[in-house]
C-alpha cells in the first residue's frame, strides 16, 4: 500500500482479512449444513461480491430494489430483498422477477394483495417474523395474520411461499456473548415452533435468519435453514465491542490526514467527518465514540497498544482525544487510520475502497 | 410535483422557499454593507449554485479541495476553502490556485511553512481564529502564533494575508435566540479587538464569520466584514428548534414510502433510514429525533398540526411514533414527508434533488 498516494479521507480494505471473514462464515454454514446467503448491503460492491463466488456462494441478500438491480446487472441470479416490499416499486420488482429468481419479504396483508394483483412474473416470498426485535415483522404468535397471507398465495400462480424470515436485531443491544447466545436461542426456538406448525403444508419452507452478532457468536445453527449476515464481511468497532469479533478481524479502516494538533487541549483534528464515517456512535465510559485510532503501515494498520478515540464529528472535521505521548508522535499532514464504528454506513458514504495491495475497487453509489 | 413518479426515498426541494432564503440573507448582507460569501457545502450542487448568481453572488465558500474543484469547474472564480489546509492535497491546491482566486485557511505554523515552500501560484489565506467554539483555530488572544504565521507570509510572493476567519459553531449549542445573540456579540467583540491590532499593518484585512444560527438571528453585523452561512439555503429541523428559522423556511423534505404499519405498538415503518437521513439527531423530551412527519401535497408539504417524529433509524428502515389518529389516515404504499434534522448531511447522502416543480437537479456526489 502506497500511503503517499493517499491525500484525502480514503477507505482502506484489507483483502486478506475480508477473505478470511468470508471463508470462516462460509465454513460455519457448511458445517451446520445450512444455506449461506450473505447480505450485500454492507459492501455494496460488485468486485467484493465476486470474492464470494470462490466459496460457491450463488444466493445473496440485499436491502432495496435498487441494490437488487445493481447485483442482478453483475450476474447474481438469486436475490432476496430482506426489506418489507415497497409496493411503489412494482415496476422494478417485475423487471427483476422476469430476469432472476427474486425473493420478496412480506409482513402485511395489503402488500401481498397488491403483489397478487400486479406481479407479472413468479417470485418466492418470505413472511417476515418479529421474534423480539420489534422493528418490522408479524409477531411470531400471530397465526391469524400469517394464515391470511398464506391464503392469498395458496392458489396464486406467481407467489410462492418460501418460508419465514427474521432478523434478530436485538442482539445489537446485547451486553456480552452469553446475552447474544440467549437472544438467539429464544428467538430460534420461537421460530421453530412456528415452522413446525406449517411444515406439513409447506414441506420446503425454510427459516432464514442471521444478524452478524448471532452468526459470529453462535456455534450451533441446527434449527436454522439459512443465514444472511452482512456486516461480518468487514466487521467494525461496534461488533468488536459487542463481542462478535476480535480486533484483528476488522477489515476496514479510514485513512485520514491530520490537519490540526491542539496540544493545549490534547486534541488532534483530522480531515474525516460525518460525511465519511456517518454519525453512528457507541458509548464507552459515558463518551460518544465515532471511531478508534490505529497507526498505518505499508501493509495495513497495527492493532493499537493504547485506546485513542474519535469523539466529535462535524461535516468534514473529526476530533481525537489525545495525550502528550500521542501528540509527540504525530505531525500535521501525516495520515492516521480510524476504525469506523459502523462499517456499513461508512462504506455507503465512502463509495469505493482502496485495497491494501494497491487496487481501487467499486461501490454501488460510486458507479 | 407528481407524487406518482416517486417510488423510493427522494429528497424534495421547494425552490421558492430556497430562493427566498437566499434573497433574505443576501439582502441582510447588503443592508449591513458586508460581503456575502455563502458556504456551498450544504447543497453541493452546481444547479443550486447558479441560483445565487441572480443575487450577484460571485464569491463562495466550500469545505474541501474536492468541492472547490467541482465548483471551479462550474465557473466559480473566487473560492474560500474554510477548512484547515490539508497539505497532502498540495497538487490540487496548486491546480486551483492557477485557475481561480483561491483562499486558504491556516491555523498552524507547519502548514504555512509548507505552503510557502510548495505553492506555485498566488493565494490569499485567512488565519483561522478560535473565538470560543474550540474545534479548530488559534486562540483569539494567541498573538505569538499569529505573528509567527504573519512573519512567514510577510515577504512571500505567493501568500497574501486576507484576514481572520472564524466559525462560531458554539451557537449550535445555544438554548434560544438571546443565547445566539450573546455568543455572537462576545465572539465578534473578541475578533474586533484582534482586528484592531493588525489593521494598520494590513489595512485590507477582513473578519470573515458566519454560522447559520448567528446569520439568521443577529440583525447588526456592523463589526463583521464577510458572512459565510451555508445551511440557511435549506434550513432543517435542528435550525428550527434552535430558533434560527420558522418552520415554513425549511426548503427540503424527504419523501418516503410507507412499508409497514404496526397499530399494536403505534409505529409506522418507512423506507428511509440512516443512508438517507444520516444519524444526526436532536433530543426532544428525552427522545432522539431524526426527523418530523409532514403531509405531502401537489405543491410540496404542509406545516404539521401535530408533531409526529422519526425516532429510530437503521440502514434503510425508519420508525415513526404514531397514534391511532395518524394510523387511520395512512396506508401501506403511500408517501409521507419527513423534514430532516440536518439538511447538509441528508443532501450529502441523497445526492440529488427533486424540485417541487418537477425538475431533477444535480449534487456533487451524483456527478
């Protein structure tokens, strides 16, 4: 990696770490004999998508019609949009359904009735189940609504029920690994009861789950049929502090130029702000943290000996709380690395990656 | 505005309101006999930039070399980069300095020494002064460092001292208009003492200031020479709750499709998340607020009778706290409007505008 080429905030991606993350998750799915359908909303990159093909991945997950269109153009033929169907986008949905195996997510009667009327091609659909996160989905015990939805597709020539899809997003509020394991167990148990009620009528139905914390921490997936983690491809500071990954599994880092050093108040100012990192934060010792400092090397970045945090962000400025030890090491114009709190949002803003072996690659928003 | 054309999250811009905001700020500057050098980091759009030309604006502010390059390509000839100079970008700086009147911002000795060595063309530079915000800048009483910087440029053929530049960003923490007025008065007073110490040596030096809260609330700018507000072009929820603007001065609104309605917990889910709004929030009654609901009309949006807020955001999902009254009014697939908390960050993410008179226009990131 030629650091001299980097003049402004740049998202570095360590390909080796990223490939290792993909391999490990892929092997975990294989060992559990379940489908691995990675979520591509984190990287949003055709080039990174291609890295998955080496592990025989051919089914993917995305979070919008726009993202499905991008990956369909890049030769992905089996795509689940894991977001409640937005019926205004029926034209895009029909175009996709004509070209690829499209799998939709339904969580209310209005949407399935609309689809039955307006779909021109066959799709599979999942019923989105709320197993405790309470963002979207039908309550896991609401058989009445589930049956109403299934009744619509029962005799449909276009809508094929694929199974139950859930996102255990409450693992992001977990305190530790035990807590993640506990949320996973309770949620998958509830889903399994649901599945057992429908398996005789729909012998091919599957349970699709898979937030990154669960997929990283849980070892036994015997009750799931498919996992859809996304963030694991890069991980980030949030996942690290949650217990999902060791620091050395984090594959992205934002290289930022130092533009000011204020020794009198122990602060370092970088070019790197809300339009690079996003304003996602975690709280450590009562302080809002937007990223953690690492030293860059020719091959990437070092695991830090001491914790220095990015604690303030405005549009283009970032403020790091330093000490004299750090201030004496750094100079105006040098580059430092910042591990982002939420790699999905940072990648979405940065719209491109500089691979630590000197290659630039794409991102949907930059294309 | 044809709402039927909108199928996914779309940033609406009311051109009439926007033009009125520009006219009012322009007239205020004229009445005070000061230079109006608007900050273009909010809209980042060549098309919106052109709207300013009707008001005889020919000097602008940006926050990065990249943004300066974009607007220079779009025929702006006098640009201030109001961000501490990033010396790694010297190549871009030299290219700009060859083509336009480029004005840089310096806040430490290392940067000015570097510029004196590496600049190939003439630039003006401001010394960035910290008048109380404590993000960047030299303390307003640190004459020693100011003199050291001026000594470097004194005999320079390329560096010309233009004056003192400051950003009173602490107005964003103000509790009310009186508080904004007070921060402004104290800060401009301190800057004026500084100016009086240098005006005999530099008779053309100016004081450049101008955060949106001050520029909106303060009426007497007699001690300033130039204002650089940016956000006023659109305003947003944060400015409204700060007291900078009435609700009807807000010129942007994100149109979002409703994808789920959960009457059992009084929640509405929209397609519209952190990658559309940003995760900037304000706190109202202890609750994090990411936006406020408005009803869309053929001509834009209505001022709300009742306050409904966007209170949770993940990558693509937004959650609105509703009541039965609201839930009975709305249907799956309908569009609602959300006034964003921070229009600069929302515009940066959305990368394009749908003008309420049916025209699409550009944004730097979309080009």
